[in-house]
């Protein structure tokens, strides 16, 4: 599937607002990929499909988690916001016969991160955080760090997400901590 075709597929299932976000993430991810010598095609494809399941009914996402043995059941104990990545990746296998783990993992973990993130995963994760439509206090600093150091920018994004979730008194999916801890160990 070409990146343009992937964008078309996302457009079919997303609201215009969400689709515009996906286009900006794809462009941002491709730029980061050039900067950090990533795989242009895999990064672009994963970015174009990363929020494929985002506008679907929670009950549908829930059913996919229940029905697919290889989707972690502990997702159901957390906020539905963490479901669209893992379920979206599964949908890419089923609907579009995408079996490239590099691409699937970047979709799967784009919300939470996880331990041992690949270059493609880091780029999609960060692009989702810093795309030009984002506007929250930490995004300016994140964009600045992203110009210099991909790992530090991911670390900064994770740190901010954890702060943000705590401030909202929400629970945090463990993969977020595994990702945060690994960057912390590497960088300090
Ligand atoms: O899908 P997007 O809005 O582009 O961005 P995203 O997939 O990175 O995050 C979606 C939302 O999920 C965002 O508002 C923050 C929230 N989120 C991320 N990790 C966790 C989380 N919410 C909870 N409750 N727990 C998490 O671990
Ligand atoms: Fe998302
Ligand atoms: Fe994100
Ligand atoms: Fe997104």
C-alpha cells in the first residue's frame, strides 16, 4: 500500500478534523525520518494509519480486544484512549494485510510508547506529539528538543504525558512507564 493510499483509507473512517491531524503527523514524521535517517516508507505508512481506529465506537474497540487472543486483555482495565493503537494495528493486519512489525508496532504503541522502541516507533510517537496543530505548553519545548535529539524529545514527551495524566488523576498504562524508564536510564 502506498502512503497516499493509506491516507485515503484513514480519510474514509475519520472525521475531517482527525484526518487533518493524521496528514500533519504524516508530514511531520517524514520530516523527522529524513532528519534521523529513518525508513521513509515505513514511517509514512505507520503515520498515515496511526489513528485509523480513533473515531470508532469504544464498544467496537472493546469487542476486538475481547475477540483477539493476541491483544492484551489488561487494556480493558485502562482508559479507552489507549485502545485505538493496539486495535488499529490489528485492523491493519486484517483489513490491509500489513504484516510488517516495524509498521504495526509504530501504530500499536503510538499512544503509550513501550520498552525498546525502534526508530520508526520513536518517530511516529514524537510526530504525533509535536505535529504543527498541537498547542499545549510543553509542545514548544518538545519541538525544540526534536531538532537536536530524538531520544531526549521522546523522553520529554513521555515525562509530560505522565505529568498530564497524573494532573487529571487518570491511571497510566504500564508501557508508558517502561518507555519512560528506559529513556531515563539511557539518558541520565
Ligand atoms: O490519538 P491522538 O489524540 O492523536 O494522541 P494519542 O494516541 O497519543 O493519545 C490520545 C489520548 O490518550 C491523549 O489524550 C492522552 C491519552 N493517554 C495516553 N496514554 C494514556 C492516556 N490516557 C490514559 N488514561 N492512560 C494512559 O496511559
Ligand atoms: Fe492516537
Ligand atoms: Fe501521542
Ligand atoms: Fe494521533
